[in-house]
């Protein structure tokens, strides 16, 4: 199945917002759905993942009358890091409570713990009625580092391999990683999904530098879609009253500079500050997208088809 579709499910940072003034762009936190060559890859598990789960459950139930005959759900979740806004929806992702679901979660552990232990302590157990080990689905959690890659072959289970050993076939999906250390406390993992000479880069919670980031630009070189953190305007970032430098987030201007350095074909602003309502984001959209078709404002439901 030759497809490569990207759909935005949650575009906010920090915390979700539910208000009439936030309906146009959406109030759910970080989550992007990628359907590529028959594989479902979910980038981050913010509250936007809840809607994906609802859709998957509808498909699952509609696939057969008898529960034991229904089509199983398979999904891969790639976590950028373990801050709350990127995990809030995981326990409410309905397919994890269905025994036939097969879910793989990839992300980086912390210096003193692995990803499985971190998830168990942060989103299950004390903060949820079920412990991690009590959920019904078949779950596999794997730690990753930026010397590795995930290779997904047709009709095969995703495989974690050494990056230097990767040989990507024509129908293979390849996921590579880039570790940014700027975001507090333990940095953030940036992902690139590649298939049939097309690629999308997911770079949330990445504070950039004035003048760009040459190392990251090399990683994202020539990508078709660059999804880049743009939590603040430059004015807010440099505010003398409440500066945001060191918070681990970029400005719109920083994202544009990275797009230029990386020669990305399209830039999508992402991870908006929760105080930016529809009116403010509309003004930002007018400023940055009116003169180009290649710069976009993420909103819930925005879709791209790369093939």
C-alpha cells in the first residue's frame, strides 16, 4: 500500500485548552498521525491521541460482529520526551484496553531509568486506575538512542537496528532520530520518517539558536515536511518581563531560519503556546504564510499527502 499521509491531531504545547476562542486551531496537545505503507505511526501521545483511538475503535468494532473475529489494531508510538503534555492522552487511547491490540512504544529513557519505568510511574499506577502491567493490549516498550534506527518492512514487525547497518528497501519505512539537548530536563528526540524518497521531520520542543542550527539542518536536509516547534513569538521569547529563553522552545522566526538552512520543502509551525487564541494565531498566520505556499500553521485536522 503506497501511501504517506500526515494528519495533525494535537498542536498545542504545555497543557490542553478547551474554550470557544481556541476552536479554529484546536486545543489538544502534541500528536501527529502518520499512515505510511500500511503502518500507523503516532508521533507523541498528547491529548490528540484520544481522537485517533476513537477512530481506531470504530474501525475495530465495524470489522466483524463477533469480538474474536475483529481486525486487530497495530500502532507504533514515537515519544519525543516524557513531559506531561506529550503523554496526557496515552491512558485514554482506547485500543490499549483491547486484548487484540498490538502497540509498540519507542522513546528515550532517562539517565537513571528506562522508558518503561518512567511511563509506569508518570502515567499509570498512582495517576491512573490501572498499573502499566494491567492494561489489556500486547505492549512492547523500547528505549532508543540516536545511533539507532527503526526499520519497518512490509508485513513485518518494526525492528530496532544500528544506524550504520541500515539497508532500506524500496518498500521499507525508515525512522531515524536526532537528540537535541537544549530542552530541559533531559533533552528531546527528533524523528525523521522516510519512505520512497519522501520524508517528514518531527521537531517539537526544540529550542533553536538565533542564526539557525547547522547540525539539525543537516539531519533535516531536503525533507518534504518539517514540523517545527514554534511556541513563542520573538517578542514573547525576548520579553523583558517574562523572557522564555532556556524554556526549550523556538520562535516562528527560528523555525523559518531552520527551514531555509535545511532546504525543507514545507514548514509547519507546531506546539503553540496555550495562551495564543485563534485571533492571535490568525495574525501570526497572516504574517508568516501570506507570501508563501510552503509555510503552514498546524491545526487539528490538517492533512498532507506526500505520495
